[in-house]
C-alpha cells in the first residue's frame, strides 16, 4: 500500500513540476516523454574544465581551434557502448580533419580507458569529474554528441549515432568549416 501512495505522490509531484510532457504519437495514442537534453546549438562551449587521465585540469577552451566531435558517454550506458566502435571507425578515417574527444562524467579513469580501448577508441578521453561540462551543455540523457566549429560554437547536438550517421555529421562539420 505504501508503494502505491509513494508512486501516486511522485507522479503528482512530477506532473505539478512540469517534468512530464504529453505528446501525441503518430498513431494518435498519447505517450509520455520526459524532457531530456537542452538544445545548445548556437551556444559557445562552456567555460569549464575537465580532467586528463592523470587528473590534471584541462580547460575546455583549449579544445577551440579545430572542428570538434565531442561525445559524452559512460561504460554502463548500453547505447554508449554500442556507438563507441562506430566513433572509433569514423575517427580512424576522418581524425586528421576533425578532433574527436570523449568525455566521461561517471567512470574512473581506469574503467573509462579500458572500456573505450576494448571498443577501438584511440582518440582523446577526458573525465568530467564534477559534471561541469556535462551540465554546461545541459546533458541529462546519454550518449550525447556535440559538433563544434573551430571558433568554439556548438553547431549541432545529437543522441545515438551509428557509423553512417556520424560520418554524415562529420562531413557536414567539415563542409561548414570550408564555407567559413
């Protein structure tokens, strides 16, 4: 009985706070969706720090200067695990044109490096120990990837990507840089 009361109360509080968003599905049935990542396209990279594998602070501003693919992920996230090999493959073919960066707000350095390495990731990995970067882009659902131009402006944000989708996004980022 207590579980029913707590569940009902939690649902009422969630509805009152506006955390649920009722949307109409294509089949005209109602479904519930929870608000997720903020749309940050057009924003500048947040002025925060991440940590390298040795625990040294690295300002995110130091990434500016190259077009960037920044992927936020962690090891216990199944969609993250699924897409990491695709990111590794695209990095292998386009890494001389675009800088790939992995940001992990959850795992220890050891787990982060081992997990990524097992999936072929050879690009830069950073820890977001205090989730300042993750919070700065409004990420609450993972994985999330931001595409950033060489001036530090976020041009797009996505969720899960496969290899073909990521390659299209990277090609678009490269084309934007050429047009600038």
